[in-house]
């Protein structure tokens, strides 16, 4: 009897759908469905505070105030959605260029957040850490951060990483220059140095969300986002809520991450009987050397002409562009 039928027979809830992770030859694990991933690292670029405030005839700082409430809503919703690490871009190293009043207001907000939220963070099992430079922060803020990190260190429900005076390029630069001469740099060691995280789970970003309608990375977690899925929302950050986070996570879970390989559906493409195998060297015959690039990037199809074949005039679609696929 199948597990599902046994569950029905015993009046038990249906067992969860089996995860569809497949193991790829050569020690390569392909995450074909995001159902597999239970503990997500989501990064957020919280954009749109200023525009939100301006549209309401308010000073920009009012947008940042409202942005803190959005941040709280998102933190509250995250664990139930399987988000166990949340990296938030609160202040970039380029944000020092903003008017002095706005910078001071942001720093004051952060200080207030640390003071007023600490009890809630402890209570909800939220571990807070801050990434970025601390030596340029206003007096006393760095030690308040260290105290908050200490008090929340045992939180396990959510790891909240707040990026402050943060630049991804500077993080890479610092990591490389801090490296001892003669020490071999690997992706693992460099990744650890860049992110400051020992645990890979907190390093690689699964999903990057940017609110506010812009579509750029703004020097946020560039190394860690190497294979992140990107989600851009038109919602201004102060209006962002649990349902927006849920929509982004649900969208992410429908995507297929191929990490440069071919996906589950493309792994064993149907054989097209009339198509000689040598036309599909990457899909059918890995030994076949590629003499020239048969993939027409404009149409996504390969034609007989492209391949120097006189016999075939109609284009035949490429089931898998294989190693030519854009990553
Ligand atoms: C970008 O919006 C937002 C920021 C630079 C600051 C984000 C800060 C918060 C949400 C609150 C403080 C955070 C903590 C952790 C307490 P923008 O001002 O660039 O918006 P705009 O593009 O509409 O001008």
C-alpha cells in the first residue's frame, strides 16, 4: 500500500510530498525544486522609504520611521515561511553621502531599534548580528551593537543580519587584504572571510528581494548572491508586509535553480527521432567535440543552415542549450 493511501486509511494527514532533490553524477547536487530547501537565506534591499514619505508630503525621515515597522512585520513573518536567515540592507557605505540630517536620523533610528527591540528579539529567538564597518558609526553605537549581539546570540528561530555602513566590494577587498600571505584562498575560505560567517547556511543568499521598484544590487552581498534568485517588488518599503514576503518566497519556490547545470526537465530530453544525435552534442553525446557554436542566441533555436546541413530547412528547437545556457 502506498504511503498516501495508508495515511488515508488510518485517517492521518497526508504525508508531505517527497522532496525532489536529485543527485547529479560527479558529486553535484542539483536542487531541482525549491521544495527541497527548508531553511532559506533571504536578503532584502529595503528601498522606497524616501519616495513613500515624499508622496505623502512628509519628510524623508518619516519614511525611514515607517520602514522600521515594515522590518518588524517581515521579521515576524519570516520563520513561518521557512526563512531562517534574513539579511537587511539598512545603511550602505554610500549612504554617508546623504544629507547630514537624514544620516543622523537613520543612526538614531538604529540606536532606538537596538534599545527598544532587544527584549522582543530575545523572546522570539532572533539572533541579531551586524555586518559592515563599525569604526565610522556615531559614538557608542558599536558597543550597543556588540551588546545586542551578545544578548541575542542564542536565538535559533531567525538570524537577522543588519548591514550597516556596508559595501560588498569593500567586504571583498578587506577579505583579500586581510588574508595571510601564503595562505591558499579557496571559495570556502574567501567566502568565510567576506561574509564573516563560518556557517555556509548564513552565507549564500537564496533569494534577494528589492522593494521600491528599482532593479539593481547596489553593492549588497555581491559574493553571497552569486546564485541568488532575484525578486523585485514595486511596493515601497514602508508598505511592505508579511504577504509581500510570502509572495516573493512562493515565487522563489516555483523556480528551478540549475546552478549552471541543466534542470530536471532538461536532464533527459526526449529524443527527436528525425534529429541526428550529433546535432545535440551537449544533450546526447558529451564526447562529441563542438566544432562551432550551433546555438542561435537570437531565436534560441538551431537551424540546419547553422550546422552546415543542407538537408534540413526547418529550424529544430534545442532541448537544452547545455553549456551555452546563460547562467
Ligand atoms: C532606502 O530607501 C532605505 C534606506 C537607505 C534605509 C533603510 C532603513 C530602514 C528601513 C530603517 C532602519 C533600519 C533598522 C535596522 C532600524 P530610500 O531612502 O533610498 O528611498 P528612496 O529610493 O525612495 O529615496
